[in-house]
C-alpha cells in the first residue's frame, strides 16, 4: 500500500529517451511526489502512474497500485500488446505543441511537393535557372488518411491555403468545409480523388501494411501534379517499403515524404536514401519538447486526482 500522507508516485520509463526532461515538471511543484526513473524503483507499491515509451514488459510488473499508463508519444502501439500489461487505462498524449508540430511537418511536405522543391534543388546543384510550371493550390486534391486531432488540424491549414482537402477515417467524422469519407466503403472513393496522400493513421493489426501497391493503384491518375504523392507521418509499420520503391520506379507514385520506417533508424544501406524523389526525415514530424508534454501529463494527473475523468483514453479493442 502507498504510505499514508504521501503523494501517488510516478514511474518514468522513457526507453532510449533522456528521462530527466519528463521528470522536470513534477519536481518543482510537488517535491513530495515520488518520481522514479526505471529501473530504479525501490518502492513499487507507491507507483500509481507510468509514463512510457518503448518500455520493457518488466516495467509494468509488480505495480499493485497502478492507476494509469501515459504514452509519451502520439501513438500507443509501443504499449498495446506488451506482455503482462495490467488492465488499467492507457492515455494518449494530446497536446497543442505536438499537434502544431505535426501540422507544420505535414503542411511543409505538401508545399515542398506542390512547389517542386526537389526539382529546384536539383537545378540549383546543376546551376540551372529554369521555371517549372506551378499549378494553383485549388487544383490539387490532398487526402488525409487518419482524421483525428492531428489530421483535422492539418486539414484546416491546408484548406486555408486553398487545397482541396478531404479526410478518411475508420468511423464517420465531420469537419467544417472538409469533405469526409469513412470505413471500407469510403476508402476507394477517397483514394480516387487524391493527388497527395497524407497518412496519419495509428498502427493496429488492421492498418499494418496498408500502404501497399494495391492502395497506391487506387490513387488519382488525372491530377495536375502528374501523378500521386505519398506523405507518411504515421508509423513505419503502415508501409510496405518494397511496394513504395516499386511504385516510385514505375510511376504509380511520383514522389514521397517519409518520416517513419520499420526498422528505425533507417539502415545506411536502405535504397530509400538515394532516391531523388523521396524526402526522408528521422521520425521527427511531431517531435515536441519533453518538458512541455510532461507538463500536460502532470496537469492531467492533477485533474484526475481532483476527481475528473481521464481524457484521451485508448480503446484497447481498436488499439488507438
């Protein structure tokens, strides 16, 4: 049992990430709250909350008073399925900083392709001054696959710029001024009207490998960009790498921006590195300040301890 008059403890199991920025928001405000850094847990009965990122299964063992697990990243595939995971709520991180940063990355990638940045970079290297025809944004159809908080924030900015934006999600969702599709029946019509496919899906058994040749073949062929473009800021397990490469070879895709891979880091000998029509970023699309996200988690815990329900809970059946 937790010792009388002591605050419920927090265990930070942040994998390869430095745990100190995650601990920082708790210590000044609540010096009496036990903050433990895995694997230093001398009093497991004091731990009520785990802040987790790619943590080993042993983290969750022998915590008799565990109340909730907080993911330190946008996804929860690194938690779901962990052997021996206790039957406690799992909370996704939903934070304005994370949302803003993902939106920045998505909008940047769309604009890099829309404004022919790769081609102009090659021309710069060749000392070549040559204009490339630029279609208006309103002629370009962007489709966002995964229409949660991140997808809707990106859709809002892209639509303000002038792009024709649509969203697809597993279940029906609505957003002002955005065309939406949902479910299996809505996937093909969504893909058929999409020139730039932005993927922000969670990784689940249903979505693993969904970015494959069959799906790419459904993308629009009549667009002003000359062919479809893939932008994946979700998870590496969503994509079939060999299918992306072959689709780029034969023109099924004309370009891609990829922030995520499986495995990570992307091996030095991966053929993706040398592709002139691929933009690679090292899983940084939604990189946020750990202290900012941890401060939000701290506020979440304080609200929960004041009697408010936990928000942003993961549905274990759906795995997001």
